[in-house]
């Protein structure tokens, strides 16, 4: 009995604690749902009602982790999902732009490994970050139905854990029927 209780407690401690489910309305589409970990904060920025919003997310220490997510939908009458080649091409273009300032000589693309979604990203270390800037960059695009979800993760210090948490947040993105306005 004690072994079962201890195992249950250990399992519960391994699960990320969710502080909030953030629903981002997308005009004429299902909402984008983001599960924010405890102590993470988010702000939805919408420049115009019909344009894609951007979601700025920060970890418990905003100087250690900042993240930007922008869902982009196709324009036109026949919405189609992005192809793997299209997503890889978008991410490769970002890696090519980041390369001159990176410590790494090669910025290989990595598969996001999200169940039911496809996405790619790269990571780079800034060889000379600006004062107050971020040393570590992870950038990519995730395909979700007709959406292309562009993301940027900026981190300082020991970047592995906050970047891994940010990538897990991206893997857990989902869609839900549009919420009704009150």
C-alpha cells in the first residue's frame, strides 16, 4: 500500500503543474489553446482584429525565458495544411539568417516530435548578445491543421530546462471550438 502511495506521489511530482489554460481566439477558426505551466505569464497581442495574434510568453524569470508564438492561417478560399517540405523550408531559412551570429558552425533542423502535428526547429547560441539580450535562440514552425504556428524561444543562463519546457508547451498546443463571446 505504502509503495503504491509513494509511486503515485512520485508520478504526480513529475507532471508539469498547469497554472492556466489560455484560449487564443482566431477569427473564423477554432481557438488555439495553450497550457501555461505554473508561474508562466502570457499576453495576447492583436494588432488588428482580422490579423493573426502573437502570444508573448515568459517563464517565472522573464530575463531567463521569453517566447513568442504566432499562428498564421492561409489566405484564400481553400485552406490547406502546410506540407513537411514547406515547414522545413521556412525553418531552414530562419537557420540560414541566424547562422552568421551563431557560435555553432552548423544549425541542424530538428523534428519537434509532436503527436498529430508536424514541426521543425533549430537552436543557436549568439556569439555576442546585446546587453540585456538573450544568448540562446530556438526557432521553428509547427503545422496544426491549416495553421502554421511560428515560434521563437529566447533563453539565458542554463537554457536546456526552460527551452525543453517551452518545446513541451508547443507540443501540447491544441485547437478547440471557438469560444462564445458574452
